[in-house]
């Protein structure tokens, strides 16, 4: 993410800050919504999905889980936190904490996502999820597996799911998929084969997959592009690198101003490795200081 230099024709006139059309997937690849599903699941799998999020009536006993109570430690902790953060809303004191604890317990008890079975947990571990339990962050290396493999219990994971962000959509999918397999349920919608949409004509999907972005035309001009979106020009087209550097280091650009030496170095790096400009990573690692300032330019 950042800025890169592109060499474009001198008369290239694509509007500034508008994503170059060649980078965007054409509308002709949009498919029809599937008439028989919402997101590619079979009716049975859709039920599981709704149970996961508490949109269908869920019973903790169905997964062998125990309902949370207002005074379950993890519920109580959340209730205390909520009350202390907004006393004007919740009121204060023990009564407010108990009331909020009961509300939270009722909420948590309505969703499968807070009442996983051990088989569900095992599926998540097998799917490379639950890093909070199985991995540790090592400085400079990121997430690393723990020396001794960990198999958290269902109740540990369910308590964890009450804190912080809990499960994401990928976890939901992993658990639903594994349960369908265990119970011999077809997971995917038979109409759309799990895509959630159907082709407007035969071969549309294959065409979409074969589609590749079209680069802007190349030429003798010098132009600054942002790559925070798919990519759009953010400067006029200049005839020389020096002119572009001059534009970048023009004090009139206010907080987008880049020191002249840094601009020159950035343009040199942005051009040299691959003709149409380096990736933003190249800019970042090559001239970190420049990259820093350039990345700030939003
Ligand atoms: Zn479908």
C-alpha cells in the first residue's frame, strides 16, 4: 500500500483519484443471485449457520454444553466491564452488574458459537484456527506453534469466545463444514453448487477466472499513483522525473510535501526495478523514510 511511479503516455488523461478501469473486474462477470440459497449453503447447512449466530432458536444442550449464568466468571467479567464503562446507561452497583450479567448470559446462550462441542473445537484446531490457544507470538517471527501441542477443551474455547472478538466467519464455516461431514449432511446448495450465485451464461465463471487486469498504457510520461485502492493516478503526467520530483516537493502541497532528495530517490526506486514502478513493498523497504512520508499521503 502506498505510492508508485508509473510511466504513462504524455497525453494519458485518466481522471485523478479514479481507479484505472483496467484494474476493476468488469460488470459483465457479475452472476445472478442463487434463487435457492443466501450464501451457498444447503437448507440444512443454512440452519446450522443460523444456529451459529443465534438467528434460530438454539439449545446449549444440543451440543452437550452448559448454559452460561449471570454469575459465570466470564459473563460476570464482561458485565463488570460494561457497567464500569457506561454507568450512566447501566446504573451502578451489584444490581446493575447482575442485571447486565443476566442479559449477556441470555444473549450468549442463544448462539451455537458460544456453545461448541469438543468435536467442533477439534475441527477448528485441525483447520488451523484457535491460534490464541495453540500458538504464541514470537517477536520478529509472528505466530509460532507452541512447543507442546495444545488441545483446548470446549468450555475453555466457549469462555474465550465471550471475550474480545471471539470467532470470525471463517471459524463459523470450518465448524459448520465439519459438522455436515460428521452427520452426513450435504453442505452445499444443490442449485448453485455452493457458489451462492449462478452463471448468466455457460462459461461466464471460467471467463471471469481467466480475466486479468489490464495495465494502463505505457509511455514516456511520469506519474505518481496510489496503490491503496486497486490503483489510481494522483499527480499530473510529467515529461521528466525531475518535474515529478519537483511537484512532489512543492511546498504548496502542504502536508503532502516530500523533501526534494526523498522525492528524487523515491522516483528512482519507483522506476528502476520493473519499469512501471516498484510494488509498494519495494518503496517501503528501499527508502523507508521516503515510503513513510509517501504512505502518509492520503
Ligand atoms: Zn444456491
